[in-house]
C-alpha cells in the first residue's frame, strides 16, 4: 500500500522560503517520478513541478525561478522548496506519485504565508 | 500553456440523474492525455479517468470519459449520493501540466 505524507511548517513569513517534505512508504522512491501540486483555499489545482527517476526536474514556468524539488532516496523523501513567498503562495500543498496523471496523493498540508 | 475551461461551473442534479461535464482545451491535447479527478472537501483529488477514457482501478463503471483533441466529457450515468463533489480535468500532454477550474456537482 503506497502512502504519501507531507510535512513542514504550517506558517511561513513573507519573503522566506517554504520547505516541505513528502515521506513515501510502501515502495521505492527511486523507481518513480514525483510531483508537487498546490491548491489555494477555495480554488483550483496548480501543478508546481516534477522530479523524474533520472533526477531531472520540470517546473511550472510561473514558479520556476523560485522552486526546487529534490529527492532523498536514503530517507524515501521528496522535498519542495519555494523561495520568496508571498500571501499568494498560501495553499494546501500535495505531493503525488507520477509526472502525468496522479493515482497516489498525500493528504495535503496547508501552508499559510503571513507575518 | 494549455488552458482548460470546464463547464458548467455548477451542476445541480438529483440522485439517479445523469451528469455531463465538459472540459475544453485551448489547443489540442496530445495523445488524449486528459485525466479527470473527483475531490471532496478536505480530501485530496481522486483519479477517475486517464487517457481521456480509461477508468482508473476501483472506479465504478457509472463514470465514463470521452473526447479527443480539444473537447472532452466526463459522464456519470446515474448519480449516487457519494458522487456529489467537485470534478477537475487535467491535461498531461504538454508542459506545464494544467488543470481546469472545476465543476461542482451539487444536490438539487
């Protein structure tokens, strides 16, 4: 049974860096591609970016200058860093397995950007 | 970037009725790489359909997808109480991956 669990600070100050971790259980992280998707409160879904099992990455151009996605195979974790955050980055952040359609999702974690 | 426009924004129907949801793309979706998700409050999206018409594992056959190019449809043949939710389409044929804004299916 594949399970994904996001974790990280629920509150981040403006201009700081948002850092989240997705811990994967039930499978080897190195065999798959991984993605981050976010959803502002009451709004739709936005793809942030993906990391492939080759280690290469692909980011949404709207966030590309601020996003880094990485994998730690020793911990079976996928990480997201988003720099220079503003209130517009307040959202539920999901990790998901894959880089196309998504079968497996984490439950999501709400990150609020506020001073 | 491919923009996906879903219609209607809200669909008010009764249990047992048929629901037809539309997703129109601003340009052709490569290889019909179009997925549909269901999302309930406080939950992550759940994959229903991939490849425009392939039903994901465990999804009841009352859910069906169709379409190609720029026009896609999700049909729920007979609404069950648990089907009232928000539905999103997503294209994964070109980067950046994009989602529609959602259609809410509510109880009439």
